[in-house]
C-alpha cells in the first residue's frame, strides 16, 4: 500500500511493505552541475540512504532509504553534517529567497582590483587572452585555472582530493596517493588537451569559425559567472556539460581501493562538469595543434594545482565559512569580467572592434 503525506513542505512517500521512504528537501548553495555530483555523492555516504538525486533547477534533493522511525528533522540534521562542509544546506521548509546585495560592497571592489591588475598585465603583453596567432595565452590559461580552483573546481575536484586523503590516510599512506592524483590530472590534461588541439587541426577554421568558438567560450563563462552570483535563478536552467553518467563514473572511482586509483581519479577529472574546464576545452579546439592544445590545458591544470595541493594536506574552509557569499560573488564578478574580455577579444580578432585593451 502506498500513501503520500506532507510534512512541513517536505514530501514523504512511505512504503509499508519494504519500509522504504522518500523525502524531498530544499537545498541551498548549488551553482552548477558539479554541485549535483558532489551533493549526490556525499548524501549517499549516509548509511541509511539508498539513492540521492539533486535538481539544480528546482533546488530540491530527493533521498530514498530505510530510515525506520527517524523523523525528517533528525534525517535532515544528519544529512547536513555531510554537505555543510562543502557549503550546502538542506532544509524541510523552503528557505526565504534572499538577495544578499550587501555582499557586493566587498565583492565589487575586490573583483575590480583583480580585473584592473589583469588588464595592466595585458597592456604589458604578459597575459593576452588571444595572441596574434589567435591561440590561447598560457598565462591566461594559468590564471583562469587559479580562479577555477577557488570556485567550481574546489567543489567537486576538491571533494575527490579530500576523499583520496581520507581513504589512504587510514592505510598510513598520505603523500604518495596525493602525488599520484595530481600527476594523473596533469598528464591527462596534457594528452587529452593535445588530442583536442590535434582534432582542431583537421578543421580549417575561418575567421568566422574562430570567432564562433571564442564567443561560445565567452558565453559559457558568462553563464558560469552569473550562476556564481546566485541572484538570477534562470541561469540555473541553462547548463552546459558532458553526459551526467561520465561525471558519476568519475566520482564513484573514489570508492575503488587500488594503489593506482588516485592516478586514474586525477585523470578523469578532465571530464567532470566544470564550466571553466569546458571553456578551456572549447578554446583548445581552436588552437589547431597537439602541442598548443596540450600546453593550454596543462597551464590551466597547473593554475588549479596550488589550491588543490593545499586541500591534499589541510582542508580549506572557504565554502563553509561565514564569508561564503562574498567569496562566490567576488569570483562570479571576476568570471563575468573574463567572459566579457573573451567576447571583446573575439570581436577584435575578426576586426569588428579595435584592440584598445590589447586582448
């Protein structure tokens, strides 16, 4: 017999014969598809949870399991212990839609300072978004990697790093798994980036084709930046990424107990749904050669390395701190600035606009 009851806006379906229950909770803190993988993976770690499904558009999480007489309040409290460390929070009641515009008092000046420094470096030719050969600047790829490691990459890739640390620390091996993870990540980004670049060499891209790829990169980054601001709900409905099953496979590799698991896990991060990674992959396609593609993606991966390496030996509490809102709004504004500069650079490359900013 199946019946449905409502518990404070939390839907509950109870199966009396199997004692399976399904709860739907509200969730805050989700920004992109990487958040879906991370929240689902963490929620499945609960011993009584059989399945978990996160929905970015509705901001709802559905969990199913054998919870016995556990109340929704107790369950949501235990589940929050798993996800709050990553900056997410579950609730039974729908949270109030608040726009913390006061965060921009700090975020806007910080982002402007960062962007001004970036433009200054550009004016001196140190970090051009696109050089005279219409290839991606390695310095810019490195800098985008740094920004990525402080946002979406910190969510899902950082979660994998921490899981590797915890798993192998129990066996008394701390350093070697971390080195294998980062080595696998760098090697995969080199060779797979090279393969994308080589693939691009088989296509003769006209100025229009290069413009389209560059503009597409800018649009992907712009949507990512707007998502990080968390003030435009419609951006949650527009997400780019590889098939979800690829990301799920990559995330579940962490449960394998083999000495080469960290290396393989680091390698498959190339396929995780990170907007920054996808932007660089699109850029790499226009590079037109194996070496240029390999070096671009490697520079990006090297940019993410410092923060991810710090995570290997001591968790960063950025996502769970009291300043999470300011942090993500700052990163979001920086990403939006990168997106606008990328779009501007694509217009310069086809001669529509003059190269005022030397991008």
